[in-house]
C-alpha cells in the first residue's frame, strides 16, 4: 500500500490560515489502513485545525468527510455534495488524491494533509517499511523476491557493496543488507545460479526518469 | 491575576473506584481540586485522541488521564494504549506551539485513593503555572 503520515499540524494550520471553511477529506484506501488519512484521522485533524484557528483568535468551520477513494474520477465527483460549503479542501489522501482533486476540480483550492512516503507494508503494529519503488521493470524473479531498488540504500543491481558487514547495511546499521539477504535466500532455495545470470542493462526510463508515466490497457479502455 | 484552570480528568473504572465511592463532598475534603471534572471510562484504552482534543476545544486548560500501572492493566494493554494516545496529543499540541505538559498520563494502583487526588492536584498546579490555554485566549509559555 501507499504509506503516508500526517504533516506537522502547524504546517497545515498555516496553509488554511486565510480560510474560513475547510473540507477535511479522508480516503478509505491505503491511508486508512496505515492510519494516516482515514475517518479517524480526519476527525483528529479537523479538531486540531479548529484548535489552531482558536489559538490565532479566529474560528474555522470544518466539514469532515471520507471518500471511498480519491484516485478515481467517480469518487472525486462526489465532492459536489458539499458545493458552496467550503473555501478549501485539505485532502488526507496520498499525493495522488490531491492531484486528482486538482486535475478534476479547476476552481477548488486543495492542500495536502499528509506527506506521502513510500510503497510499503506493515512490518509490525504501527511500523511500516518500504518494499518497492515502482521502478516499472521488476527484477524480483532474479532476486528471490527481495527488491534491490527499494531496499538497497544504493539501489545496486549487483550487490552487496563493500560496506556490507555481518548482514547489515553500511548506510543504516539497523537495516539488513538486502543483497546479503538476496544471496542467502537464493542459496537456501537452491537458486544460486540466478546470481550468475547476466541481466540486460536496465532501462530506467520506466522508473520515471523519462517524465510522468502512463499505463494504457487496451482491453479495458472504452 | 488569579486563574482557575478547567481541568478534565479521564480515568478508568478501576483507578477511580474509591474516588467515585467518596462522592464530590468526600473528594473535596481530601483536597481534590474543585475545578476538576471526572469522566470515568470502562478502560483508559477506550479514550480516543479525538475525545481528548474535544476536551481542549471545549475549554479545558489541562487534561489528566489516569489508568492502571503499565504492566498490570485490568484489560492488559489498555493503559499503555492510553499513554500512547496522550503522547500523540502532546506531539500535536507542541506542533501547534502549545505546551504539551497540559496533558499528562498517570499510571496508578487500582482502587487506591491518595495517589489519585495527588495526580489531579499536580496537574492542577502545573496548569495554574502555565496560565489559561492558548486555545482559550492564553499565551503559551
Ligand atoms: S524491482 Fe522495481 S518493481 Fe520490482 S519490487 Fe523493486 S522497485 Fe518494485
Ligand atoms: S550494504 Fe547492502 S543494502 Fe547497504 S548499500 Fe551495500 S549492498 Fe546495498
């Protein structure tokens, strides 16, 4: 899922400092699961924004709402139900949601309520770790299912580097060297020869280095 | 200028047993601040961040949360959850430029009394020192 966390409250208070009525808009997708921008977090942020405004000696009206998703046109259209009742939207969805509101609602002012961090999973309660960088050219079939792009500090394709010590990464000692883990895992599963396969030179244009990416599925388009 | 803070106490069923049994008059005799109001919960772990924030919106100058000792909660993890939520509120208050010390978590023995009164007195005194909540027109120290 996409992992996000609420921005520092003072930053958001500052964004809405010239505004009287805010629609605080959550998303029931990834950000609900990682407790950054679901219904509960919307209630908390709305309360904090009202408190922030009282501290400035003013009142702020808030509408609290949560859409099924903010990354689909049909849900964004649902914002029409609050037409005329807000001066700005604070979206607690990931950056995709904020962009979708900006794309589809030319007259709405929209601010981000969260920092969108990475693609990851829940390693333990309250702990999320990055697992994939969306590079567009997946090599997990060669690396035992462990991602060298997202999980090696240097995104090496032929690690480990010389700094790998005792299975730990030289950049962050608390993080396992993913290349050590890749070799150990391939060895354990009898697939050591995968490491001697010469992989073609990577085409990094698929990783976003060639501008915004787009995917078209002819079997689905109408 | 004298200032009487509005203190809200959220406590679990177990840590407030004796306090509730004594009633308001009894509590007053023991020195429980008359400006503090008690909201009793089945478990401190039931307390939500949004409920604490609402108390500040509602005019609280200080909030006192009382739950069982860390590793002896009647509901196992309840008081630890409450303590984490108190920290989340503190962090948010600090981000708003308001003293995080306006809220405190106390882990107290179950059903016991003097410590309970003492905890609320401590928060009351601390809050008097800080003055009115900046959300109610005060200025953060
Ligand atoms: S190789 Fe690329 S697509 Fe595959 S997991 Fe890593 S970042 Fe994601
Ligand atoms: S120690 Fe391992 S994970 Fe860290 S940078 Fe080197 S190869 Fe990558």
